[in-house]
């Protein structure tokens, strides 16, 4: 059950990541006039970059947790790998 919840969280974060990346690409292409607009745009892009990195880290952590839970479930069930 816990694995299914983690998989759902991963899918949700992957969707969020795709949306942020799409917004980031779209925002990057918007024209600017003057230094103030350029500075504001750069700040917004940096903020989006930080959010992208944060979501990517969360996905990695959840994937690692999912793999650990799956490995633990395999050990508990007495599964023996043909490779080890």
C-alpha cells in the first residue's frame, strides 16, 4: 500500500515538474523592455529554476524510498535473486 502512495506522489511531482518546465520555457521567450523588466524576468526564472531543482530532488528521494520498500518486501517474502 505504501509503495502505491509513493508511486502516486512521484507521478504527481512529475506532472508538476513538466508544467513548471513548460511555464519556464514559455516565460523565457517573453520579450522584455528595459533593465527593470529584465531583472524581474531573471528573478522569476531563478525562482522557477529553484522550484524545478526542488521537485527533481523530491522525485529522486521518493524513488529511492520506493526502491528500498520494494527491496524490503522482496526480502520479507523470501525472494532470492537468480543473480546474487
